C-alpha cells in the first residue's frame, strides 16, 4: 500500500531516529540517522565537537490521524544540535481522530543536546497532541526550545495540546501541559494564560552548575519570565503577538542566562 493511500485511510505513521556518539577524535559521530515518510533527517556541517542534524518535512502535516515520532539519544560525552528546516504546520485531515507528534530524547552523562526546532503552527480545523519527554543523566546538558503559533495569519487556531516532561537523574524537574483552541479547557486565552497572544513558547536549560548557583527568578522584558526548577534547570516562558516576537524574546532570554 502506498504512502498516499495510507494517509487517506488511517493516517501516516512515521519514525525518525538519531544516535550521537563520541568518535574518539574529539568530535561526534552519528551511527544512527534513520527516517521515513514525512520525516527526513539530514546531516549538516559540524561545528567543533558538535554534530548537527536538520529535520526536514518531506510531506505536509501532521494531518488528522497521523502519528509522527522522533527519537534521539546522545551518548556519553557527545554533543548534538538538532534543528528543523521550516515550521511544522498541523492541518486537518480526512482520517478520523487527532494527530500525534511524539519526541523522545535521552542525554547521557557529560553529553550535551541543543533541540531547537522551528515553530509549530496550529492551523484552523486541526487537532494535534504533542508530547516531548527528555531523560537526562546527572551531568548532562540541555537547551530545548518549543514554540507554538495559534493559527496562520487571519485565521483561528486548531486545537493543540502540548505536554513537556523533563527528568534529570530519574527525578522530574518539569512536567506541564498546555491546551489551546476549540474544545480546550476554558481560560486558555484569558489573562492568566495567553492574554490574547497567539504565539507561546518555552525554553528549558539544564546545566549541572545550576545546582550550585540557581538561576534567579525574574521578568525578562515584556512577555517573558524565567524561573529556577528543582535540580540543575531553568525554565523560560514567553508569549508574543507573533512568531518573530516570540523568537526574539526566547533568544534574548537564552543570552541572559549564565554562560559557561
């Protein structure tokens, strides 16, 4: 059965897998770089000891009924940066049911992962559930960015449910869920949540030194704040009128955190 007929019936299933490993020469190799269907992984030029991968959407979606999964593992001492070539757009589909996009990440001791995809856009009529789960060893390092835009220009958003879970050395430092759009619990667009904004994002940074000197909680310009989390982590949350404003807030917030 071809890919188009699968999508027309029960939706597409797609899996992408990345494994990053020290190459023994001061760099990072990618012994596993596998993808199929709408998800395509492309190796890009490395920077120093860091390997770089780009996630490319080979088809539109996710559509209703689709289930995309990305799995990444960064082994001891390796460094990996993952981005995406363009925004992901959740669209309505012919298949019944919501779409799902699952991200599962593991980072070993002494390893570092930068997970920096482009925005996720929730188009009118779509219904997408996103789940991101990260497991880090005690001395692992992480920079993870999530950005969601509710609706394209001039349209209402679809329904979007996003859950982010981060654990360090087996202990949860963050487990939160946000639901927006038609059918979401009341108040999502009110002053306590998005306050009328249409772009929302967060940045979680995990560094071992934050256990010794925690990040100070505070407001970072208009629409962004930073709070320390239990363990070696900090969370930046931001809202903005549009995607460009959101990216600016998150970039400024990352630059403001203590550097090593």
